C-alpha cells in the first residue's frame, strides 16, 4: 500500500481502539494526508492517541465525527505537536 494517502474507518464495530493505535504506529501512518475514524465510541482515548501519533505530521484532514469526544479530547488535539499541518478537523 505504498500509494495510500487517504483512509476512512467508518462504523460497524469491525475494528477496535487498539487496532487504530496499531495503524497509527504502522509505516502506513506517515503517508496519510487524510484520515477519518468515524461513528465509533472511542471518545477521548482516540483523540489522545491521534494527538500523540508523530507519524501523522503530514495529515491535512482529520475526521473524528461521532466518537463522543469531549472538550478534553478536543484540547489534546489542539495541543498536539504533530497536527500542525491540519487544514480541516471535524469532530461533530
């Protein structure tokens, strides 16, 4: 998957938070420009994992919609050292 630039993981309960963490630590993560992890119940632990993922430094869009992320999770994303290239963040 060397050309992978965009990944959407959407609902269905077919992946876990640990699976997302594994993806964020994989060699694929540093290629991503667009990431969506939507309609899950991972909440603030997902936001924290994304915020700490240095391979996501090239990410331009991030959609974490419908994940029960609170102000604490949003603050973790805003304070991330690695998400400074984001052009769009969606948390609805």
